[in-house]
């Protein structure tokens, strides 16, 4: 069973339709929110692309 089918079984199609309707009414996020989300999702926990080498075993 796919995740979508599981949600439909748990919530029912009427509830899923109500959720979709509410989401459609929500305003689009502003550029500041979009920029923040892009930064967070591309660098979770403020990690940089540089990695720290693991310590060598003795």
C-alpha cells in the first residue's frame, strides 16, 4: 500500500479534499520565507560543504 493509499484509508477522501481546499486558499510564501527555507534545506544544521575527516583508529 502506497503512502497516499494509507493516508486515504486513515483520513478518508472527504478529509483529504478539505485539506487540499485549505492549502489552495493559503497565500504563497513571501521571498524571505522562500529564501530561508532554501537555505535550511540546502544546508541543514548550518553545515558547510567541507567535511571534517574522521579520526584514525590506533
